[in-house]
DNA sequence: CTTTATTGATGTACCTTGTGCATCAATCGT
DNA sequence: ACGATTGATGCACAAGGTACATCAATAAAG
C-alpha cells in the first residue's frame, strides 16, 4: 500500500466529474475556479494520468477518468458510511459488545441482564462467550473482550469492577444424605465429607475462594474428585460420590435426586462482579453496566443479598 | 454526502491503528511524532469522537475506532486499486471501448478488426453496438461511444476520421434477371429497374451517397420499396420485387437465388471510415485505430481498393 | 525506592501550501 | 465583429502543518 496519491483531492474530482464544468464545480465546493483548476491539475500530476480532456468550452472525462470516477464514487460514499457507523458506535447506539461470563453467572444473572440490554439496545450486537474468571482477566487486558461477569472481588487499577450480586452458597448432596435432614448446614458440618469441585484449570478462582472460606471457618477440606463442568459435577453428586458447594441459583435447575441446603454462615457468599477496562470509555460498555445495575436493583433474585459478608 | 471529514488523515489513522504506537507510526509515515499526535487529534476533532484511548504507556482503539478501522482499511485499499485500474486504462492496457458499426462493416470489416484487437489487447473490454452512420455521429459527440465504423467520408473539426476501405458496389438481382447475363453492369443499365433500398430512418447516409452517385452518372432512379434490414432487402430481391445495390462483401453471404454483378464505374464505391472524437486521446482508442489500419493493410479484402474514386 | 528510559502531549518558530484576485487566450452565441 | 463565458496562470497573502525542544506520566531496571 503506497500512500493513496491524491486521496484528499478525490472529492473535488468526483464533483467535477459529475458537473463537467470547473466553474459550477468550484461554486459547489465553495472555492474559486482557479483553486479547483489547480486541484485537478495537481491530482492528475499525482496520479500520473489525465482525468479530463478540456478545452475552454468543454470538459469531458478521459476513459481513465471515467474508470476512476466509477470506482471512486462508491468508495467515498462508503467512507461516509464508515464515519456514520463509527459515530453511532461512539454513541453506543450500535456496535459489537464482547461479553464473557463464568459458570455461575450463566445460570441466571447474565441471561437476565442480556435480555434487558437487548430490549433496550437492539442495535448493539452482543458476542457472548463462556470464560472462567481467571481467563477473563487476561482476555480483558488483551482487549479480546469488553466486559466480563466474573467472581469478585476484583480490584485492579486498570479495571473497573462493579458488584452485581452476592449469592449465598448451598450444599448440594444426594437425596438421603445424612445432612439432608437439616434445614441449614454449618461449615463445620462439612468436615470429613467428600467435596467434589470443578477442576483447577477452569475453576481456579472459585476454588481459591472456597478454600479461603473453609480455612477461616477452621474446617479443613480437600476435594476428593474433580469435574470439568457443572453438569458433570451434579452427575457425580447424584451418583453418591460426594457433595458439592455451589451458589444458590443452581437450586432451581436440579431435579429431585439432589437436594440443597443453605450454609448458615454469612462468609459463605460468592460475589459476582462486572468488570471492564478502565481505559475503555465506550458508551455501549457504560450502557451495559448501567443496564446490569438496573437489572439487579429492579428485581434482585430471591435470596440474594445486596452486600457481601 | 458531506465532504468526507478527515479523509486526508485516514491513512495516518489506519497505520496508527495497526501499530498502536504513535512513535512507530510516525516513523513509518516519515514524520515527527508530534505531527502524528496532532493529526490524530485533528481527525478525532473532525469526526467528533475518540478513536484511541491513550495514556503515556499504551494506545488502544475505542470501539468506534475499531469500527472505523475495519471499515476504512478495505476502503483505502480499494482506492489504491481504483488508482491502479485507472492508470492501466490510461495506458490503454484495459478498460472499456465502446465501438459502433453500421451494416456494411458488420459483414466483414468490423469482425476482422475486432478479432485482431481482442487477440492483441485481451484486457480491453469491447462493447459493440449496431448504429447507423447518422446516429453514430450523434452518439460520438455525446460521448456514448468511443469509436464508430461508418460510411465516409466524414470531415469535422471535432472528429478524427481514418479511411479503412473503399468497397465496390454490386448489383444484386434475382436469378434469371436480364442483367444477370452480363459480367458487369453500368449505372445507366439500371435506369427503369425497380431499386429496393433500406428505409430512410436507418439507411439515410447510404441512400444519400447512392443518390448522389446515380445523379452524377446521369441516371434517374427512385427506390420503389423500402426494407428495414439487409435480410429483408435480400428477401424482397429474391422474391422478384426488384434489385438492390450493395457493397461487394455481401456476395459471399448470399446463396444461389440471388446473383451479383459489379458496377463498372469507379465512382460506385463506398468508403468505410473509423471515427473518434478528436479530443479523446485515450490510448486504447488509438490502439484500436492502429489495429484497424494494420488489419486492412496486412490483408485487404479481395477486390478492395486502397483509395476511393 | 530511586533512577532511567520511553511514552504521548504541547508550546514555539518556521516554511510549505493552498487560496482569492486579477488577468489571459480561446471559443461560442448573437 | 463583438461580448460573454470558459479554463489556465501570475502573484501576494494567510492558514496550516511541520520539526524541534520540552513536559508529565509511567514502566522497567538497579
């Protein structure tokens, strides 16, 4: 790619090619006829070929000029469209918003926010993508995504993090499990239980959080088996391999083979935050965040608490 | 269409959007970093929205900037292609050549020239169009065609006319016609014959020429019937309605129901000329003319004379 | 934690560039 | 033959963009 010879003069040429009169063209452009005459001459010099055959009485396009006009007119029209589109994007009225979410948010929170946002901003295309919390942070910093629903808290000078929910953790166990006779479960009741969790590759953030909470509660737990997905986890629980700890929302999705009980400890909550790059001031990103905050403010999911711990 | 805000700065922006570094971009553009900084700032001011989010340590595209880049990059690449294409057209290496031809040229001359030109200039698209001589003159002056095979001579200050051929006229008559016993026919032999010609709307030029020639030969003739096309004319001749006068080339195309005899008078030739607008200096037009001259010079059709009258 | 180097932004002086005005030669219409 | 209109050109001026020097911010190195 060279440097686009005469690009700045192309507009003058296109008008002239339509008018076929230097005076009328100059008038349309709001400049002197002599200025236009020089513009065209300069453009022809830069391009290296004649655009017009001109006498003092008539101006006609050369074949090369006709070719240049026919190819150039749609290009400049396309430029205007590109500007208009980009302007709409700047105003957040359209564009592409790349949103990532982790497993917990996928159950209820993310779909609700997305549904509301789509209704309010139909012109904004949403690219949803499942990513674990840790990978979201990388993806955010590398500009691969614009927003991420992730496990909080997340404090970093480069990122802006807004808490959307703080969900109580439940114990999920097979029907008939000894603990299922209780209405609530204390952390220390879980000592000695076989704890099943997602594998480290994808569930790193959650496992760190959970490990810390059990440590603070003075309950030593080590997961006995790992699953790669939420469904696999539930399958293992249903099959009697052990129990798991998961945010409350999952309760609504399970059948009768698995029962859940709240963990009666205010520390056993998990925060969901919505994170963006602080440098990214895109209007559509702001709109999405506002929409998310409105969503949880307007109708917080049952059992959710507004503030953590 | 406004006036394409910031079009001249778009190139700098595209490079910057690729480099994501003002210093490297400035280096690539061969300007000072400060100049680039102002260019981008000016472009953003003209467009009315931010293209980059920048700190002193990193430069990232805003969503609007990304949109503008994605739409703009192919546009400027398209501009370069448009310039390259137009340049090839200017050099006559490609482009569209609109050539018109009248009925006589369609028989043999035009196909031979076109075949030769196509072989030598495969990249030039030819738009062939049948037009009577008179209409070709209008079409040429209005720029609807670039070249015309027409009945000559044609002298005009706006046009450049080159004679390609001077073809002897023959008399075409039904088999068994009294004149068919002769080897040649004199103009005065045609006095009293029923002369069939094409109608005035399309055959004006030829009829003027022919009328003039008969007048000079002192033979009064008035066409008895008109036909709208060459085939219709031949049909009428074959049906015994009369005779017609036509250039020699037609001889090769007729069957045995019609016979032809040369008119033994040097005035009874018809010139075919190739005409272009004098102001049109397009290389491809010149090439076509050269090719046409080469064609008739290399292998003049049998019976053709180099000079008229 | 201090130092160093690199980033993009900005003040300044200079000079290239494009502009309007006036005028010219060519040409069409009357 | 004349006036009117076309595009081209000489000229002086003003605007605009440029390089240079420097600044504040920040990441990397010690």
